[in-house]
C-alpha cells in the first residue's frame, strides 16, 4: 500500500533548458496531484447530473452517512469529490499490490 495519499503527480513532465550561465539543466513541472485530478473528474460528473433528483438524494445520503454537519452545498461537493478521489487511489494501490504479488508468485 502506498503511503502517499495524493497518488503522486498527475502529469509530471521534464524538459531540457539552459540556465543563466548557458549550462543545460533539466526542468520539471508537476501541475497537480493525481488526487486533485481524480477529484476534478468526480466533480465534473457530479455537477453534470446534480440537477437530477437521484444525484441530490445520493449526495444528501452520503452527508448523513458520514455525519457531516449541514453546510453550504459547494463545501459538501468539495469534500465528497475528495472522498471519491481517495477511494480511487486506494483501489489503484490495491490493484498494484495484487499485481506485484502475482508477479512474485508466478501467477
């Protein structure tokens, strides 16, 4: 199981550049974490169907299940999408661990 709850960088990239002395250097960019990207994807999906009664009822049920105090809808959505992102990262880590175990056992 990974200990990094963010899932690491979502879209890391590297490129070669020159510094002020003209020496070649490697630059890196990490625009966001995988957790942030998963949360954004979940947010898009929830907002796309939020006008449906089903989505609103499910969101209210989830708040009640977690014992969240009543708050503004945008706070509830933000918290909810990060719960979805955390679940996706946890499942991804489980799958990776299963694959490593299968490779070790020769399955």
